[in-house]
C-alpha cells in the first residue's frame, strides 16, 4: 500500500506545480495554428505575438523518487544450548548367584565276550563232460524246371453296338401344384402363471455371546524390603585455641600494644570441621518378578439355529385352451400342356479291329543253391560249483548299557531390579532476544526545479508552433 502512494507522489507534484503557475497559461491565449491571437486580453501576457519563436521559459518544481539504504535496528530471536541437571530413577539389574544340585541318570557301557557257532558255505569246483548235438548247415546245387507265361499281341476284328440319339418334339401334359391360403381355426394350449402365497419355514443362525472362564499367567514386580548396611560420612564443628604470631596484624609497628598485647604471639579461637565415618542400616525396596495364575473371563461369540417363518409367493402354471384363426397354405393340382424335345436312342452295329494281349506257357531250366542241414555230435567239458557247509566258532564282544545315578552341582544366576536415583545432564535449547542492524531500502521524493518553455503554455500546443 505504501509503495502505491510512492508512485502517486510525482503526479501530485506536477498538479501542485500547475496550480502555482502564472496566470498566462495556455487556457488564456487562443492561437490559431500559431498564426495569431484571437484578440483576448491575455494574449499580451504570452510575451508578445504567439507566432514568434522566442516564447520564454518557466521554472517548475518536479518531485522524483530517490532510493537510499538505511541501517535499522530490529529484534531477532535466537537460541542457545544450556546444560541442566535432572534426577531420574534407573532400575539396575543386580545378579545373584545360587547353587543348585541336580540328579541325573547316566548309561554306563560294559563289554562282555561270548562264543558263537555259525555255518560257512565253502565252494567246491568239479569238472564234468557233456555231449550235445549241433545242426551244421551246408550248400548243395540243384537243377530246377519252371514254367513262364510269355505275352504276345494278336489283332482281332470286333463287332460292337452303338446307341445313336434321335430328337422328337412331343406335346406333354403335366400337373402343377399351385399354393393358396385358407383360414383355419386352431386350438392351442397356453401355460398361465398363478401366484399363491405359501408359508415357508427356514433356519437362521442367530449369534449370541457367552462368557468363558480361563486362566492366564501374569508376571508382576512385587516389592520386597531389604536391609542394607551403608557407610555415612558425617562430622561436627569444634572450636580450637591456636597461638599465632603478632605479625599477622601487619607488624609490631602497626599494632597498638592494647590490640596485640605487645609484640609476640596471641591466642585465636578457630572453628574446625572434624569428619566422622559411621555405619547404619538402611531399608530399601527390591522388586522381584513373580508369575501367578490369574483367572479371567472373556466373551466368545457363538451361533444357534432358530427356525423362522415367512410368506413367499409361489408361481404355479395352469394350462388353458385357447382358439385362434391362422392362415394355412394349401396346394391344389392344375394340369398344363407344354411341348418338349424327347431324345430317343436307336442301336446301330459297327465293326473295329482291336489288339488283344494273350499269354503262352514256356518251360525253362535254372540251377539253384539250396541250403541243407545235417546233425553232428560233439562233446565239451565244464566246471560245476557246489557249496559245502562247514561249522565254525568265534568269540565276539558286545556292549551292555547299565544305568547309574549321578548328581552335579551348578551355579544359577538370577537378576533383581533395584531402583537407583541418578543425576543426568541434558541439553536444553533456550530462546533469547537480541538486536541486529539490517540494511533497509527506503524511497523518498526529492524536489527538483526544471525550466520549461512558455510557448507550450501560451499556444495550443508545441506541435502547432513552428519553433
């Protein structure tokens, strides 16, 4: 908002300067294209004829904005870190060692020896001879006669019958089925729905809640009062008589004989703190963890079946006979006449020569290799293995585990939580206020005097003047 007023200051300055201008402004002098005056009285104040080039100058005050930088003091908020102490309760876990004895059973192995009799199968090899018959193949040449059918061609004259077509025009009567429409009454059956309200029974599962009792394990910290012996540092103040030199007053020359009692020593009373260390018993509270069974009740959502009744609409279909008139397409026979070409076939005999393939038998001879077999007796030796059973004895060792009761002692460590007051140092961010000089850009309106030609005020405008 302030910046908008700064922009209006130059316009206001121009208006003020125009209000303080001389009485011979352009409104008092009427010039016609600077060719002369209109004969008014104010034309003499324009400095002569409006057509002259030397119209004169006028001093005006104009305000222009000027920006300067100033240093201003502003308040700022800063933060500094301070260390503060606070008391906190710390629970310290103190280990407590206990000795426990545990009985356990150990299986001690014992080694025994016994003699065992067992059977051993030993292989015995024997050589045997066996005869066998072998079928040995051999080849023998045999002369064989066979018959072959040899083809040959022979021309034969053949007579055959050919059917030749002959066309004749014949007038023919034929029957045509012509369709026509006839209205017929027809009975048909329609299924019409009939709605009835029927009472129906259905089963609904209705939820209900039931409270169930159960037991859960709850661990609590139970306070227990324990007496401890602590050492307390205390003491008391005592007044002791001590002789000091008189020079402590600043010298014998400075002391009067009444104050120091003469030059030498004097007796001074002094309070001295005498420390004492005592032992006292202090009761402290120790928290132990105790697990207990606690009964509790929880809610279970169950459902039970309940029969309900409702009325439903049941659709039943009933058959009704209805009558309707339909158009039926029927056919009637009509006789018509037409001229058609009829093809008649006539048989003619013709002759042709046809080559015929015929077969004649010929006997031929060929030599064949025929494979034949003869039996031969051969012999071979082979070894036969049979198993002989022998009894042997050996001593074996076996281990038997004997139970033995033993016991061992071990150390168990349990922890107790003890509260302890502790002073800790924390950093706190504290706000504070401080002053700071900052540069600020300020806009001020500065007055300035300028000279303006008077011709522009006496005539109709500078654009109409020749100079």
